[in-house]
C-alpha cells in the first residue's frame, strides 16, 4: 500500500473506538451543520463531508433530519463503511439509509502517490517535486464541483499537512508544499459549493502535548488562551488560525468567491487513542475553531469584509501578532 495512504488508515484504526470520547465535539459539529443547513440558499439538500473517516465526528441519523443527501469522502473507504454501518446498520431504506453515499477512495490533494515517491530526506527527484507542485495547483479529478449546498472539512487539513511533515524532510520545501495544500483545500471547499452554499472548515490547531495549560482552562478562557498560544507560535504546522483567516480575507482567488465569513470561538475536544505500539491508551486534548464561508452568487470586486464571530468572546484573529506558518510542533497526532 502507498505509505501515505497507509498512515491515514492506521490513524483511523487508532480512533475507531473514540465515539464516546468525542461526544461533545460531535454535538458541536452537529449544531454547526444544522445551522449551516438553515443558512444555505435556496435550500440545503446536499451535504458533503471531507475526511469522514470513522464517522465519529458525525451524528448521521440526526444530520439526515436536516439534509436530503449526504456524501462522505475519505481516502480510507473501509473506515467510512464501518462507521456508516455502526450508525445506520439497523435503519431501513425508507428511513434514510439510502440517502447516505460513500464516495470512492478520494485523495483530496491529488498528491498522495507523488509524496510516496519522494526520498525519506525529502530530496527526491526534481521532476517529482515539480509534478507535485503542479498537482496541488488544481482541484483533483473526480471531485464533484458546484454540487453541494453545504461542504464541511472536519479536522482534515491538519491530517493532510501531517502527510507532508512525515514525508518531506527539507523544511523550506515542506513549508512551500504545506502552504500550497492549504490554499488548494480552501479553494476545494468553495469549488464544491453551489452559489449561495455554505462551507464549514473545522481545524484542530493545538494540543495539550505542547500546551498543558489547556487542561486547566475553562471554555470561557479559550479565546484568550488561543491567542496567547498562537502568539507564542505554539500550533500545528500550517494551522495558524490567524494566517488562515488572513488568507480567506485577502487572497484574491478566495475572497472574491466569499460573500460572508464567520469565525467561532475555539473549543475543546478529547480523543482517546489506542496505540498498539505502546499497548496503552492515550487521551489527546486539543483545541479547534471553525470558519464558515458563504459562497457568493457571483465573483465580488473590491468588497470590504469583516470577521463576525458567534458570541462576544470570538477568538481575536486580528490581534494575533505572529502571522506565520512556522511552528515548534511536528506532532504525529490526529
């Protein structure tokens, strides 16, 4: 098997039993996707989920109350099938089971094979590097465009970046690929939407492994804690919320497609992993945030935008002093 794909499969195997430990996170995702369904214009018939994995992030029976059709995308379709079977196995077709579709194995970057061809030190063939950068510059084939009312990416961006940090050793080229993948992923979310649709980007960006203060923080403290962590450059590589927000706001290829952008407060989630190599369980405590994008019905020109959060304590993106992708972390984590 392709080692890049194999790494994703192993990650899904480690989190297969995490249903209970991510319950609060799953409720948060459900609330967001219900709200997105209410906002989508003219309706929210079709939902696309990028990085569905074991479906532990998704309450499928509840989501079927808001969406007529749900399409699940992942490079590991066996994990998706098992997740769907656990949740909908007893559901009859007329109750909605036939409304959930599992897409064929989907590499949303289009570079998994090219990454596997690079040498361990990241040097590799220059032609492979050039092919890799060209592949990232476009939306991969086989992904339906302008087809969905709501598209959600749930903690997938950090996993895509992890594939790069585990494969490319040379830091400068690694950073170039990470930035290109992030741009591609943001464009993919918008490209899959129908005009007036909603894209939801959920990003995990720091863990208690390097930020133990998270374990002693309350929910109300998280906006300030998140800002402090980002200012100290303590975040997952390429997942700086300030940089992503700036990119959505000022990158011409993105901002002209976005009619409205909203950010939420960050929130906790705990993930219990079974690590076979250690023969032990590990509890991962992380911090996530959400960006919700409304696709414009036509390209916008010279339109000013503001970031609107839900609640008075929205993460202060504009106050983040270190607008950088450099980070102290290269962690093997979900």
